[in-house]
C-alpha cells in the first residue's frame, strides 16, 4: 500500500468524540383506538473517547448496544443529537464529501460493490469516484490482490462470488484510495475459518505496514483477541469499558483455569489461592484469578500430589463480557 503523508502524525488523535448522543423518536400505539405515543430511545448516550493514528480498536457490545449507530455518526451518515465528533479534524456531519476521501468503510452485511459487474470493474469505478491517481491505484490494487488472494476473482461478477470472496473484495475496495481511518462493521460475519484468518492477516499487515487506524465492531471475539490491543465495550449506548484486554479481564473478575492430570483419581484437591471446579477421573480443573501467578499453585500441587501433566487455560473473553453485562443489568 502507498504510504500516506498528511497533517496527522503518528499517535495524534484521528477519531475524537466528546459527549456524543444520538436520540431517536419512536412512535407506538398506546392502545386500541388511541393515538400513538412518542418516546425517545437513546441509541448512543454521552460517549467520549479518542483514537490515535495507527491504533486498532475493538468496539464491541450486544445487538442494540449502539455500535452501528456510532459508526454511522463517525462516517456522517447520521447526525449526532448532541456532542462533538472530529475525524481527521473534520466534522462528519458538515463535510461528508471531504471526509469520504480519508476514510474507508466496510459493512459486513452490505456490499459497496456493483452486483453485476466484475470485481475489476467495480474497483475501476471506485478509482474514478475517489479520483485516485493511476499509479497509486495500480500499486494498491496489486497489494490488495496479493494479500487477499483476489487474482482469480477480478473478472468474476460480484453476484457470483461467495460471501467470503465478496467480503475480501469489499475490504480491498475500502482501501484502494489509501484511507487514514478504516471502519469495519462485522467484517468476518458468515465467513469460514480460512477466510476469517486471511482477512485478519490482511488487516494486521495494513495496520503494521501503513499505520491505518482501524475501528472494528464484531461479534467474533477472536477478531478482537487477534487484532486489537485496546477494546471498548458499549451497552445501552454507554461506554462500559475502555482499555486493554488484560484490564477487561480484571474488570470482569475473570479467572484462569489450571487443568491437572494426576497419576490416579483423587478426591478434590485443596490449594490456597484456587478453587476446585470439577473432576473427571484423574483430571481436575482449578480456577484462580487472572491477576495471580500460576507458579505457586503448580509448586504446591507438585509437592503434595503425583502429577502427570498440567496446563493453564486463559479465560474466554466471551465469558468476561457476558459477566459484565449481567452485572450491569442486575
């Protein structure tokens, strides 16, 4: 990819939100023969955060949490009800055309490609819309084609592509004009394991080699664990957490699991700093806080019991977030 040279240096904020709200008015019937009631739904409720250039951030939450609404405000598709948004110093609601040249967007359930045209022709139309110089376009297309394995697909009409092939095509289209910021809304939805791995590898390469800032919303938390150092959790329009994955585990009070194989079946073992979870024959599962070291537990077990093997399993991020949602709704 061609390296971008612009006004925003490494580490400077390219995404800025300050007290952003989006309120929708919903009408519903109050009863038979009665007039419709009006009520307000706060899809986004006072969110503030900044994202520096070159960062990959996971933006996650359950359905209806406000993720897609946030993305649409960041792109200028929706106007905020209140608050301030700046993307690369631009107000999305006031200058969508200028902003469009500096961002790329992929909506996993919608395509930006032309359904009846071959992929190559869709890309040529993208080049003309964004007025990309021919040499720059050729270099970017070659890079995307190689990294996403699009060579055999360039002359295939978009309607004949599989979901995984189309998604790779959409991601390439979003990057042909060298955007500074890339928004990805469920980019791996419905993809098989191989396609997901290819997309993740490509995004990692684009971020590492070009410094593209990426805001990623997804329900596939493997995407988050693979690509993101920072994660933001949103629920009911409010930001519940903003930090690294390790901190998320701490906030969610998560536990690691020590899986121990003994020489023979034993009664549930008691070890200081851990709790017994379950046993199957000579194998037992012990849970301990993510903030604690496994070394003292292993040393204690080895000194008192005949061990054959053991392993430490990290907590599933799905469980951590589910626990956060449970606590918030309690």
